[in-house]
């Protein structure tokens, strides 16, 4: 009797385990299905055409198709992203150069605007610009005048030494005369170079202040003139450089 009860209980327990297993099976199947759907939804499918015109479908792009035109498809086969063919290296270089030119133009425009603001903040009239130019040139002109006088004295001494040397004719010239003549000529050359440098500096200063004056007149001519274009400012800078070069050339001559 006891053995029969024990056997009955064992059957009951196995039936309960089977019931539990059968109850978990639908949930497990649902989980598997959901996982498969999620995997498919996130899977990437690419479509591209090779150089022979053959259309390909794959879950990855081969190296020779990466830079070509291709589409990314969803799990329903609908295109969700289109990528065009990469531009040739020469075209990319041209585009990069154009972008750099545009950036440089923007920097030039900003620099011009800063110079205009500084000019308007520094002077209240054209007369002030002329006064500032006169002060800047005054010291240089003084240096040129004094050095020119000194160089003239040196040149006269050179002429005297050359005359003394010539007076010896075919006779040996004393070493003192030869040495002094050489050092005097070298000093004269140094002073003449200094004068040329100061004249070049004066020409540059004059051109800069003249350009400032012209720009100031443009900016203050009317209330709206402060928005003068970068082109006119660039022309002023070019004119300033040309004027400085012309005056420097004249100074050297």
C-alpha cells in the first residue's frame, strides 16, 4: 500500500514538472522570436553596382565599393540611406583650396574691419593724421640731415687723401695715407647706406600715413561709408605699397 502511494506521488511530481516546462515553452519561443526580429531589424544590407554594371546585395561593402555609390537597405528592402560616389582626389583638392581661399578672404575682411575701427578711434580729423605724420618724419629727417652733413665732410677728406696719394706719382705712398684713405672710404660707404635706409623708412611712413588719410576720408565722408567694402581697402593697401616702393626708389636715386 505504501509503495503504491509513493509511486502515485512520483507520477504527480513528474506531471507537475511537465506542466511547468510546457508553461515556460511559449515564453521561450516568444523570446527567441523577439530576438530574431531585433537582429533582423538592426542588420545592415547594402546595394551597389560594380564597374561592369552588375548589382550586388550584401551585409557588408567590399573595399572596392566603399568609395562608390551605394545604398543601405532596411530589413524590408527599402533604401534608408544613399551615399554618392566619392569625388576624385583632384576635385577634393580643388574644393579644399577654394575653402581655404574663402577662409582667407574672411580673415582679410575681419582684419580690414579692425584696421578701420582702430583708425577711427585714433584720429578725430585729417589734420591729426597729418600732424602724426609730421612727428614721425621729423626725427628721421633730422637724422638724414645730420648724416648727410657728416658724409660730406668724409667725402671731402677722401678727396684730400686721394690728392695726396696722387702727388706721390710713381714714388711709394706712405702706409698711413693708404690706410686712412681705405678706412675713410669705408666710413663714407656706411654713412651713405645709413642715409638710404632712413630715406626708405621715410618713404614707407609717408605712404602709410597717406593711405590712412585717404581711408579716413572715405570712412567719414558719410554715415554709411563706414561699411566700405574690403575691395577698396585692399586697393588702398596696394597703392600704399606701390607709393612706398616708388618713393624708396626715388630716394635711392
